[in-house]
C-alpha cells in the first residue's frame, strides 16, 4: 500500500478501469464514455477552457468546467453546457450531476435549470461544496 500525492495517469487509469469492469459485471451495461466540449485558442490551438465529464448508466457527470474570464458573460458557458447536455441526452442519459464550490458557479448552473440537492461545508470558513442535479428528460 502506497500513500502518494503524485499518482501517475496510469495509476489513476488502473483504478478507473477496474471500477468500470466491476460496474459492467454488476450491471451488464458497458456504456461509460468520456464527454468533453473544448475551447481552443484560435491562434495556437491550445485548450483554454471547456467542460469535461462522462456518461455512465444513464447519468451525465460534469467533472470540470472552466471558461476564461475574458470569455465570460456572452453566453459561451451556457452554450458549452447545452452542447454537453444535448450529447448526454443523445447517449440516453436521463439526469446529470455535478458539484461546484459556493464561490464558483452555483448561480450560473441554477440559471441553466440545475437544482441543489446538497451542500457540504469546506474551507475557507463560510464556503461549501454545492451538489447539483438536472433532469435531462
């Protein structure tokens, strides 16, 4: 047993793949797929933001979502989220889940139809992790 703060991508993949195999054996459903909407710098082609997540067993999980400050406020974030939700629906997902931090974007998600189903206090004091869901119908 090794405690580390620097697992390799191969280490993390081994855990993820083993859990995925367990889930497939338990459910008979093999539908786990990554999902990303990427924002690329038009000059360099580098990824500067976007959304990453996955779909599995009828749920869409948003893992990471970032829009650079200079690109906010023009509907781009809503469009990224809409595209991801549309793809999740196309994959047969009926609901979506995510967590954000109280100083990040809970109001943004509420405006997009997401609802809070739980909060857990965290640091700094007065801050919380906000767990949200949305029916995708």
